[in-house]
């Protein structure tokens, strides 16, 4: 299967994040993508670079105001005399105004974000934009008739909404790719997010849409990040009613129950009849992941890939989370190999 990758991801290298009130080294680090690339190369997968794109396909998913903010953020932070990464410290929660953009840079940082785990750094914009180009290049392969492609994106994307960043994500790579598939003529696209964390950004972007089915299997938000979205009763609204499905599972759930959820989600993909499938692929479902609590083991990713291949759809995998760096490459390779060996590509 075609793999798209760029080493521009390394330009985004956060130093610290807040984790349960403590400043700790970022879990989301360049070594993650480097490890995946090494594993893919070792097993002989063809790796290509991204094409260039203007902002238009990214603006189909994100607001111009938000993208302008991201693009200029580092320069404005530097102009305040700052050298370390930018992190927000105030947010406009319930009852505050979101329609007026404050002039103050830190206030804007809060307007456009939702956590303290996602440092904005000197190279964040370049890396995030390059990741979107990786996803769009992989999308073009699918639109051009490829059976499958893997976008090795970093920073990840599925927590980023139309106008906010968080959860290590700035641009929602999978959403940008799904929208591009629609814009290239697909009547319906299914997204099946298998990362440990609920894809809140993707859900919010497509929540009122009937042409993009969004499903996510994840740790129950009552105890797991991102906490405030991802419950089973969130099924879409307006025209999108019935086109959003969540499968929250308790932290510590068995692998058997995870695959039961996958089976239910695949059944809904089949019934929806999409032209293509987008899979935000996080491997933080791995039993050894340092920040997550499911129990999938290495061979389980082969089974995941094989199950997705059985849907017989053009399939675009987009890399998301996974923090057990020593095993991350093997787990991603297994998902893609499982797909290929089951006749997927
Ligand atoms: C912040 C946890 C962010 C989780 C990011 C992730 N404390 N999302 O892996 O899929
Ligand atoms: Zn995750």
C-alpha cells in the first residue's frame, strides 16, 4: 500500500505538556512517526512525499479565522519576547463570548484551544500544514482509484475542530481528507476512528451532515480524555441525525468487547454504502500504551486490518495516536499488513 510521509513533521516538537497538573515531557513527539516510518520501510512498503496544496481544501473544514491565527501564532508569541512553547491559560467557557476575537494573544490562544497538553511551537504551523498535505496526497491516490493508502501524519488531527486545537491536534487531517473525497465526487464517505480517544473534532465537524458517517470506538469519556464528548447518545443532529455513532467502552475493557464494537461499526459502514472509508488509525489501544487503558496486543492489529479489508472499500488510513514508541511501528505495520493480506490492497 502507498505510504505518504514528510519529515517536516519534525518541525513540531513540543517540550512540555500539562498532565494531571504536572508539567511533563510531551508524549506526542517526533520519534513516534520516525519509528512508524522505520517499521514500514523495513517491511518494504513504498513511501512517497506529499504534493503541495493551497489552503482551500483545509478551509473546507477549518475557519479562515482559526487558520490565520495558527499561521501567525508563533511570530506573535515571539514578539511578546517568549522563547518557550506557547500554552493557553484562560478559556471562554459557558456564558462567555466566542464571536468577538480578543486582541490579546494569550486570550486568542484560549479562544482557539481546549487543553494545556498541546504546545504551539516554532514549527507547528509548517508541520501541521504538511500533515494535511500528506493526508490530501493520500486522498488523491484513493480518488484516483487506489484501493488503500496510509497517510503517516504528525501532528495528529482528530481532536481538532473547525476552529480549535487540543489533544495534540491542530488540523483535522482525516476530516480534511474525507471532505476532499466528497469534493472529488464521492456521494458518501464513512469515517471509522479506532484511536483510544474519542475523535471529538471530527464528530463536531460533520455532526449535522448526512453525507459523512462518523463512528468512533474509544475509552468512555466519563473517565477518559477528551471527557466532554463521545457518549453513545450523540447520534448527530438536524440532517445529520443518525449519522454519528459512538462506541464508548470502559477503560480496561477486554479485546473481545473492542472487536464486538468494531463489528457493530463495520455493520453500520456496510449499511451506509459509502464510496470510501477513512480510518483515523491510533494504536494507543495497545496494552502497553502509557496514557491509555485498552488491552489490544500486537497480533490484534492484524485482525483489525483484516476486518476493515473485508468491507471491500477504498480505504484511507490516517495516523493518529499511540505513545508506546518501541512498539508503535509494529502495531501500525500489523494493521496495514492485516489489511493487505486479507486482500485489501
Ligand atoms: C492529553 C491526552 C491527549 C490524548 C491525545 C490522543 N492529556 N488522542 O492520543 O487520540
Ligand atoms: Zn489517542
